[in-house]
C-alpha cells in the first residue's frame, strides 16, 4: 500500500499525517509535513485509515491532494507447472501499469506545484502593481510640493 500527498493551499502548507492499521496500531505518523510519499506492506487484512490533521492551525483551512495505491498480494510459489511458466506479456503489462501510475502521480504533483507557483506569482504581481501605484502617488505629491515651493520662492513680497 502507498500514500502520496501534497498540501496545495492554506497556511504554511503543512499538515499532520497518520496511518493506522486495522487494530488501531499506528503504521506511520508525521507532523508538519508539506508533502510525502510513504509505502508499506499491510501486516494483516482489514481497513487502514489515513488521517490528515490540521490541529496546529485551526484558523486556516487546507487543501490536500492525495492518492492511495493498493498493490497486489505477493504471489506464492506452490510448485504448479502452469504457475512456473510465466507469461512474459502479462509481467510486462504489470510493469507498464505500475510505471503509468507513477507517471500519473508525478503529473498530479507537478499540477499542484504549478498551482502553488501560479498563486505566488499572482500575489507578487499584485504587490508590484500596488507598490507602483503608491510610488506614482508619492511622485505626484512631490511634484506638486516642488511647484508650490518654487512658486513661493520666486514670489515678490513688498512691505508698505
């Protein structure tokens, strides 16, 4: 079994992760992780629980993208001649299927990274626009102040 996850949005992009077995035994526990890939062999049949916790930042919601894969049970060699004659095509199809799943997960990971970087670029662009607007206002105020100062400087005053 395997679990791949990535925190896409929210807070510091960190989350707590816990994987529990059928008896409630903790298989894996991680805290404040932004992404991860964890694979393990199931020690017994039953329901395994994947828990994502956001206890450290209750005010910020998080978006977590994850995928779970369940492999096949290991094949036991029972000495049967039919089982011993491996079908090479079936074996290659299994390998190809596993590689396609890995490529799919990599593409999903890249999609999340692209979305995160797009949000960062949008935020930076917005800050640059606001800073340019502020600079334009300061420049306008300085120009008006200089015109007023120079006008008063060359003004002729007479005392009568």
